[in-house]
């Protein structure tokens, strides 16, 4: 429940109802407005404080930080070119890298698995603030084409720059979930905090899966933008 209440409070900040520097209502007032117990509101505020969105001063109250206004947003792209451009500029650190023949189960239309993959677990940050934990299975043949770059930089822009690599179908799906202990530790959020999970699959022109990714975004740095009409 407190995670849901924290989500309501974030929306008030994003919409501008709670501007940076504004003092929030008291625990009692918020509990009455939201129809929950005081302890639930307190837990929600602990979560928002850990994210740097509010600050509390004993005897003065709780205030929205200026950090809430300048927060960096990660937008999930809806086409290939946008995806490549969105990822550029982020910092990437490899947490684990190993060869494997195993890959998560693929759907009927997701393609055929390659013979072997380079499994990489990576943490993406922006100006030192972690916002994305990624698990990637990259076709070993593709990995060998630019091994040093793949070990040091975000993968998608490198894939896009390999001239002799013919890409085929690429798609992604997303769902809202909650952080387990391991994800929370890496993204510096509390266990149970909302995250956005993305499943991304990229094939080559022969329908072989050359990239399989499972991505976990901090929900407080995530947004999805889609043009309904041009």
C-alpha cells in the first residue's frame, strides 16, 4: 500500500500540483485525504526521501526538493532510431560477463536461438545515478565483432554501427512490477518499490535472436512517450 501511495505523491510532483520547495500537508492530513493509516503515509515518505524527492526537517515539516524538478527521465523508445539515440550518453558498467549456451525461453514469433551467447549483467547510470539494471544475451558471433566496445559501452548503439550486420525484427514489451532485494540494491531503491520491466528481442535477417535483454528501470526515472497524431 505504501508503494501505491508513494506513486500518488510522485504524480502530484510530476503534474506540478506539488512544486519544488512547497511544504507538504501533515501526516494526519495526508492520511485523511488518501484514506490510509498514518504509518502508510510515513512509509511512503521514507521511500520518496530515499529517492531524493522530498526532505524533512523536525519542527518545520516536509518539503519537495528541487531535485524533483530536474530529475533525468529515461524514455522508452517506440522505434529503432529513437532507441539508439536514447541510449547514447548513458554510463554503463559491467557487473558480470560469461559465455553461455542457455537463453530464456523464446516465444513462437521471437526467433530461433543462436548457438552460444555472451551473457552480460550491466548497470546503467546518468551522472552517477543508477536508473537501469540490464541482463543481456548477445550472440557470440556478434560479440566477437566488437568485443572491446561491447565490454565498455551500451550495446544497442554498437549493434546499429556494425555495417555487415543485417538486422531483422526487433520488438519490446513492458510491464510494471516491484523491485526484489537484488534489483533494489543495485538501483538504490527500497525493496518493493515500483520498477518497469522491459523484454527486448532483436533478430538478424535470418530470424536468429542476436540480442535478448531483460531490463529493470527505476519507475521514478521512467516515462513512455508516444505520438498519437503528427
